């Protein structure tokens, strides 16, 4: 298992697709910094406006084009580095060789963890980079409720934590984003059981992401939209039933991959 995992992590993180995905995310962050952060830093210097990096970074506001683009299309970026590798292994015969040497279970577990971690990294690292860059130009002072400068209500999801310990809130939210986007990325493995088309496999996490978005907007259950509740600025306020329900469905997708593989392994590998 350890050897398989190390090899799969090397494949996931040391490739041009990972570099390209992170570059796109960081480019959006720098664009956001140039358009929305640098122009207002003078207000802080003069003391005219009590701005904070917690309310101006890309994940902390709900009005910028860059944040909208990032949180709408990030599942595709997450899928780029490694989610198509299982379909490639099936088509090339590498999977059969790796599994025959060390067993099916270690190979599949390593593949699942590598896809999950690569997706989580692509989702979280550009956001962490954006907050750090924003904090270079704006002070990371604690948000104050009632000023109208911060999008999160005190009675919102973890609202009390946001106003009392904003950095802890940010870390917890980025951790939640990593889990959700990592699990969305693993849906590509389940798609690989039905098709060897790598484009369709790469698109599967995004299609599931948009399915929940469409479900939430058409039923007016906005808390079901991951493109809204996974934004730390809470474009749509998260609700525990939807959070836990979608988390369970994503985990079930991973379980379906392992169960479905056992039924179809001879036809795939």
C-alpha cells in the first residue's frame, strides 16, 4: 500500500496538469488582487475605511468575477491532474500489471487517495495563496459585525466563530472545501467504470457539481448548491442536512467505485 500510494502521489502531483491547474487558480487570485485589493489599500493607509483581508480576499466576498469563476469551474481544475489516470491505466494495461504485482486492493486504495488528495490540493492551495497575498496589502484584523463590510451574518453557519476567531474559521472552511472538492474529484473513478473516454471521466465531477446546483436553484433549496455553500463567504448559507446528505452521497460514490470494480474488473483491466 505504501509503495503504491507514494507512486500514485508522485503521478498526481508531479505532472504538467497539476502545475497548469494550480497556475490557473493562482492567476485568478492575482487578477482578483489587482482588480479588487490593490485599488483600496489606500483607504487603509489613510485610516478612512476599516478594511480587513478577511472581507476582501477571493473567498471572503460575493461580488467579484474571479470568485464566481473560480467556485463555478474549480471541479474541472481539480480533475485535471490525476482523475483520468485510472481510465488510462485500464486502457494501457498498466493497472493489470500493478494489481497483479501488489494486489487489487492496495492499487485501488492508493488510486482513490491520490485522486482525492490531488483534487483537494488544487481546490485549497490557490485560496490559501489568495488570502496570504491579500494579507500582504490589507490588515488581517478581526471582522466586526454590524459594519456591513462582511458577508457572513452572526447567525450564519459558524458565524460566531467567524467574528470571534476568523483565522480558525478560515482554516476549518478550507478544510471542508478540501474534503468536498476532493470527494467530487473521486467521482471520476466511478465514471471510469462506465466509460474509457477520458474527457467524459474528467467532466464527471463537474456534472455532479452542476447537478446539485441545478437541484438547489430549481427547488429554491439554495443550501443544496455547493457552488454557493462551499464559498467561505457563504453566498448560500450552508445547512447541516444538505451538508451531511451531499457528503454521504459523495462517499457512496467512492464505495460504488470499489464495489463496481469488483464486478467488472475482468472487463476493465
